[in-house]
């Protein structure tokens, strides 16, 4: 069932100060069984165009012919046209309103005047087409389902009318990656089953590139490109000029081309890029190295006088695979004892300082006691400083000692 659009022009609010031309002299043909991607930036006229295809709005001039029926002619049954061309709006789940999933899907067939047996048959068939289990969800409220399931219900409601053309306006908008991939797989399956022409409106280059047979690009109220994905994405600069990008894979191929790698810059899937690189005479293989290929890099220890004890004890018992620092384990007790005494001196000195400050400020002793606690504070300061200076001095000497014991040890 071909669709022909001939010199279609649509102007919103013509003759008013708010007049806007959404489509200007658009002509195109959609053949039976095609899977088409309709691309364009926001405001390019995508939604306006697809609403003409089932007679939802009328053109200002030009005509739309669906299966031989001119939608602009008087007396044409739009109900018959809409039986043939099903339109799923963006965020279709917002249009669900019935109490159960089955009743919502049956709404269209019921309004077609079908009997109960045929309606039930169509509901079950549509649910099967979109991957919904009738026994599990038919009697549930559609508002209890996930966003992806609600969208499937809305699409099933259109499929239950048995259209020959299915138009999907931004079918993956607002879905998470898993939901988006699921809906795209469903669209591919619907088309692969045969007998259905699918038109997918989108602004996502990656989605369209991997799922359609032909791309139509709209910009400035008209068609600027039409062709296979390879033909369209080979004109990357023209796409960018009209405010669109190319798929990420195509961007990678273009960057490689600019760097001298002779690959086709119009590839648009990962498999195509992998094949292009495998055909390139200087292609490389990306793989994980074997364990023995990992270089043995000496450990670089960030040391200061306060962190050296922890670093040294850690490195003494570390596995060889993690570095080459291997101090003599016999020196471990000496290091631990030395740093223990140093930290005890500093702690003792700090304690004396705090005690003297508290007593002098709170109890305010007189005479001899005042002198005693003053001297205690001075002793605390000197003890603290002695521990710190001694630690720093010996801490700087320890790496030199270890360097002699193990020349491969590295300290920074």
C-alpha cells in the first residue's frame, strides 16, 4: 500500500500574525513494506508530516494519496484511511484511560463495530505482537505497569486495528536504555514479520542508523535528503549544516579518516566499523594482555616522617607482584620499637602540655605550684619537639639504610 505525498504545504494559523509554515512543497513516496526513519531537528515538520498521512490534519495545499485514496478529496472516509494507517503519538502511554489493559487495547476494534469474538482475537494477537503475556497483564490496570510496558500497550491498541502502515512518533522518548532497546527490538520484529510498513520518527541518529532501511531528512519545512543510511551519513557535513549529527560510530570513523586511517567515513554500525578496521592493512587487535605481560613496576612510596611507619610495615609483608620494595624483615622489630618510642614521647609531651594548660587556666595555683605546672608545660613542649625532630631525622636515614640493604627499593 504505497503512500504518495505531492507538493504538500501546511501553514499553521494562515493569514494571522502568528502564521508559521511547517511544511513547504514536500513530495515523497513510501513503498509497501519499507522501514523508514524520519529525521529532523525540533520544529522541522516531522510530526506535522506524519499527521497528514492518516488524515489527522488537512494540507494547506498539495495532496496525500494513501492506497489510491486522495485524502484531500471530499467524501473520502477517514475512518477507512485510519484503519490502514495507524499513528502512535509521542508518549502514547499518556493516552491510556481504560480500567484494564485488555479493554484499552480493545477500544479501537470496538469502535470499528467488530463482534466480541473478533475483538478478543485481535486483542490477544496484538498483545502477542508487542511481547505482552495476555494471562499476566490483560486484567491489570495499565497504570500499574512499567513505562515500557505501558508503551507496548498503547502500540498494541493501534496494532489491534490491523493497519498496513504503522507510524511511531519518537517511540523511545523518555525510556531508559533497557526499555529503549526492548522497544526497538519489538519494532524490528514487527517489520520482519512482513506485511507492515513502518515509519519511525526520531531525532536520534544512532537509533535510526541501526534499525531502518531508508532515511528521510527534514529541515526548514522541506525534504533535504532521502536514501539508505549509508547514502545519508556519507553527507555528514550537510547533516551538520541543518542542525543534525551523525551516529557516534560514524564520528569515530570520520576522526580516524582525518588521522590518515583509510576507512569508509560513512559506516554507521559497530559491526561495519570493526569490519572496516579489520580490512585496513595496518589494523590492530585490541585484547587483554596475558598476566605475564604486565610490567613489574617498583612501588613508589609517598613518605614523610609520620606515614613512614605504616608504609614500611605494609611493604614488608606485601606480595612480590605489587612491587620491588623488600626491606630486611629482621629490621621490622627495630622499626616498630623505634617509632613506638617516638610516638610515645610525642604523646607524653602533648599530655603534659594539656595538663599544665588546664590546671593553670582552671585552678589558677599560687606560688610554688604555679611554677611547677609552668615547668611541666615547658617540659611537655620540649618532649614533643624532641620526639618529632628525632622521628624526622631517623625517618630520613631509614630510606638510605634500606637502599643499601636492597638497591631496588624506591622511596619518594
